């Protein structure tokens, strides 16, 4: 559904899927049996643009979920290599380095999330009390 609440026409929806699959506008137009000019006009419309963004967001969400499901396997593999006394030293060092760097990035991300949550709460608190907008110095 488009952002304004209107449904795309079936061929416009198909255009979105074809473009999301990597076809060019010309190739998608040919598959749909429409002129390239019409396909370009549809592609430029706000509804189709929003649909393309939505498809992109969904693709990223699915890829993120698939990768997240493999995090445990990846962590186990790193742990195995890092602790394997028979593994080449370079492999052990590389695994250990990856573990440390990833742990630090995860810690930083968690700290940033906590800070953002606190900032959002302060902002909401100020907004709900009719206070003047917060400035950086007041946080």
C-alpha cells in the first residue's frame, strides 16, 4: 500500500517487484508489456517510490534476520578457532581479534542505545510539560 493509503495498480505493483529484483526500467517495461515512458512515469510517482522504499526495507529486515540467526554459529566458530591449540597462530590471533573488536562494538552500540533512550525520555518529558524545546546544553 502506498503511503497515502492508496493501493498501487496491479501492474505498478509488479513494476515495483521487478525493479526490486534488479531489472532496469526498460526491462521491467518490456516484461509488463508497457512503454518504457509509462514505466518511467510510474517509477517517478510518489506511490511507487514509497513502495520501492518499503520493499527495500523489507529486504534489509529479512537479510538482517537471516544473519542474526547465524550469529551463534559464527561466535562458536570463532571460539573454536581461538581456543584450538593446533590451529595456526595467525588464525587464532585473527579469531581473538575479531571477538574483541565485535564485543567492543556491541558494547558501544548498547551504550549508545541507552543514551538515546535517555535523551528521548528527556525530550518527551519536556514536550509533555509544554516546556520550551530542549537545547544541547540542557541535557
